[in-house]
C-alpha cells in the first residue's frame, strides 16, 4: 500500500519537476488518476500506454472542439470565477460526450481523459501553449510510468504467488 502511494508521488514529482525546470504547466489534475492507475491498477487496460496517450489526446481534442463549437473561448474560466455560463456548460457536456464516445470507439478507455477534456472546456487550459504542455505531460507520465507499471505487475504477481498455499497431491491407490 505504501509502495503504491510512493510510486504515484514519484510519478507526479517527476512531471512537476520537469514543469518547474522548463517553466511549463506540466502538472494538472487529470494526471493524478493516471498515476494512480499506472501504479495501483497496472493490469487495467486504462493503464496501458496506448490508452493513456490516445485517451488523453482524445480528451484534449474533444475539449478544444467543444469550446470552438459552443463559442466558449471568451467565456469566463469556471474554476477562477465560479461562473458557469451556457457556452461553458454546453462545451463541458459536449467535451465529455465526445471523449467518451471516441475513447470507446478506439478502445482507448482512460477515465482521466474526461478530466483533461474538462480542463479545456471549463477554460482552465485552452491556449496552444496549454495544449502542448498537456501533450508533453501525458507523454512524460506514460514514458516514466510504464516501467513502474511493469515493476508493480511483477511485484503483484510475486505477492500473489507467495500467498497461495500449495494444494496437497490427490490420494492415489
């Protein structure tokens, strides 16, 4: 249990440190659940590299498309102002729907991808610079997280094997 928490913290620390070093906003809310899946649920399909990268990129694209289609670009940033005007409301709904449909269609399920789409749709991250930062952070957490994921799977398999008691041989005449 402590190992998982340390692993998740290490992943987020690596991404945040890269953001600090490059002065880019590489750390954001949807990376937390992604780190959790990589370390705590490594066998889940959503923890695979394909799902992480494709899922978040679909969420990113869905968020930008929804903002464009709902004319929400100049609406207030919901997290800064607390104001949810109709363009942001509909952009958020559309972004979540598009992300869900696209990730299901491409078998790239990644629950945190909806959070990525909402970061854009709600106005927190909606510039080209933000898009590049999101893409870089997703690639970074996937690259750093995959070796950790495989290590966790080995540890989990080792724990499972050591806790299984051998069955006695059947009685033979």
